[in-house]
C-alpha cells in the first residue's frame, strides 16, 4: 500500500470529526466489526477518501448528500475504484436515515455476494 500525502490524511481525519447524520448512523452499525467485518471510516484509498471501506472484502460504502452533486465526478471516482478491484455501494443520505435496516441488509449482501447486489445508486462502470 502506498503512503498517502499528508494533506489527504489530515482531510480524512477532519471528516471523521464532522460526520453527516447519515454517516454517523451508518458508522454506529459498522463500527467495532459489528457485521463480522472490520470497516474503516473516511479511509484514504488511492487518490480518494472512501466514506467507509472493508479492505478485507474490497467493499466501499458511500453516503451521498449535499457534497455529491456532481454525478460525473462520482462516475469517474467509482470507475477508479472498480478498476482497482473495489466494489462500491452508494446510498443517498436520506435513504440511510429512513431505511437503515435495508441499507445494512444490502451491505451484508455485498460482503457475501457482491455480484448479485442491486443498488439503484450504483453508477455504471
């Protein structure tokens, strides 16, 4: 694993200190290997920072709120992750907050069988 630039690590740490409500709710479910898998929060991977990642399963979970208004940028980002062997799940912040159980179910499915996951916010490769 290559070392991240210091500014990216600082930015990730700052993001960890100021999570969105959806990130906070999701982190409460993912932290401490609650799903049997270790997740990292605001994890610098390559040129990007993933909201949540399971490195052992090559799974990235993104919560999209106000900061994700550029679908093209998200497509480029997701394509980079896919090209480097990651599976990306995207959830709208409101869906995470309103349907947390369904969100967790999709994450569990992606951990065990990512090829059969249907997620409406997953952008095509």
